[in-house]
C-alpha cells in the first residue's frame, strides 16, 4: 500500500518576493518581476531583460560563514528550505533524522563560479583558483547545504533534468515517502544563472525573448511570443507522510496525489511535436490520483513563451484530458517571474498549493491574444475565481524530460 503524502511547509525566493507571502501577494496583484539585467553589462547582448531576485541578503537568512561557502543557487535553496521548515513547525531534534531527507535540484549549478575561476586561470594561473571552486559550483550542493543546515540525515540527492528538475525532485521525494524510505522530505528546485555565460548561451540557442518591454517579454501562448525570459530563485516544500503529520498536529496545505514522468526520445531541445510525452506524464499522474480527466480544475502549464513549448504543450493537454481540455483553466506563472529553469517546478508547485487554498487562479499576465493553434482557456485578461480541488502542474526540460504532479485539496 502506498502511503499518503501531504504538504506541510512552503518556502520561496522569487523575482516578485523573497517569501511565500510576498510571492503570493505578488501573484494575486499581477506583479511582473522582469526588468533590465543589472548583474552585468549587456551592451553587446541582444537580450536585455531577465527576472532577477531583488533585495536578497544571505546573511539575514542564514549563518554568515556558511553563506560565504555557497553560491547564490545554494543560498536561495537554503533560505527557501528554512522558511518551509519553520513554517511546518518541525523540530528535527524530536524526529529520527535518518527518516528526514532532502531532494532539491538545480538544472545548472553555478556558472558564475566557472566564469570567475576560469578568468583567474587565464590572468593569474591555475594556482590562484579558489579551493572551494568545485563545491561552490556543483548542482548537488543545494541539497547538501540544506541537509547540513537543517540536520536532515536521510536520503539526500538532487535530480538534474534541466527545466523539469524541481518537479522531478518533488516527485521523487513523493515516492520516497510513499514507499517508506522517509517520513519527511524537503523537496524542490533552485537556480541562479543570470550571468554572461548563461544569457549568451540561451541567446545563441534562440531560446530567449529579445523584447525590451518587461510587460510583453514573457507572454505564454500569445501569438507574438518569441522566447522565454531567464529568471532565478528557489521553490522548496516540506512533504510529509500523512499519519506522521497528523501525529504532530501539523498544518496540512494540500495532498500530493499523483506523479508522472516520461521521456520524449525525440530531440535535445524541442518537445515532441505531437505532445505525446507530456500527455503521458499527465495521464500517469491522473491515473495514480484515481480521478477522471474531467475532475482536473486547473493546469499550471510549463508555458515558457516559446513557440514550440506552448504549442506542443497545448496539444499534450488535449490528448491527456480529451473533451475536458476545453473546460480546464490553464495558466503560466512564468508570465510574472520568467523561467526559473530548475527552480520553476518548485515555485509553480507552491502556486498550485496556494491556488487550492484560496480558489484564486492567476491570469497569464502580459498575454493578450492567444495563438490560433493555442486554443484553450489560458486565463488571459483576468484571474479566475473558483473552487479548486485538483491541479496538474507540468514541467518540460531540454533532453525530452516531462514531469507532472497532481495536487489535490486535502480531505481527511
């Protein structure tokens, strides 16, 4: 028998707020966190906009000495994990630490470390490279640092599936609890690569929007969309076995009821054109949740604002939901915060949980007229207020990775 898994803690660092409360207030207000890049000089770059985290001071969120041994992606992850942990009312001293684990991923890790240390090699020689270069750079250090900071000694891994990393991490943490490997898991994603290498690489791939209007740069499903906006941040949640959560009288935000993961086996950057891979991930999550497609109230789409993703994801939703696709509300949180890559799934999962709690489905901000082939209800023009019981959240990553989670309103 699979054990039931519930959400008992939420933590977020985003371009529109550095806590879940700030983030969600920004979502409800339709706040757009996109602006001119401030991290480096973009004079020679076609892309001028990104969704940067603002006013984040690491030493205010964690031990200063520990923060100095972390790059931004790890700092964001630790800050979000601490918010989730504290909000969940956990005290690791009262738990079996080996039954509490961490699965938090990053699609890239720290490109900034590579840039900085390679410059030292070129100008000062290899002997001047920072001894901490490798542990600052590698993507698993977000999970490792969270484990150290919180004292969680159970399963500690990270899933790296590009833009699906956060969702796959939550899915794998879900499985760990379902099948008895853990009672508590910290799960989600983190990313920070708004730097010369990151922007240049995605620009050369023609993946980024070249718009210079922050309000019309990330416009998922819009007929004028021309690429995604690079974002950064972290979304981390506490997942817990239901009986364990009830025994300590924890606040339960929602239940995680299904998970689907597939591979397109098609192309390194483009999703399968017929949407079959993403559709199967959605269908697997729906089947595990033992519901009908018609019971899905809302889909938080991957919705990157690229031509291929938005079109092929629309096709996928139609396959997975059939006739019910015309009735489901679809939106993209990336319209406000850009694409957080490995962190996207974590932050968007939090959006789904808050949507269930409040019955507020945010509009796809900035999008005005949907593409002719994108013909679903994308909450363009206004939010949708309705009772929400079941939500799907999708993440699709370079390499053909598809991941879907089914979140439901908690009932005892």
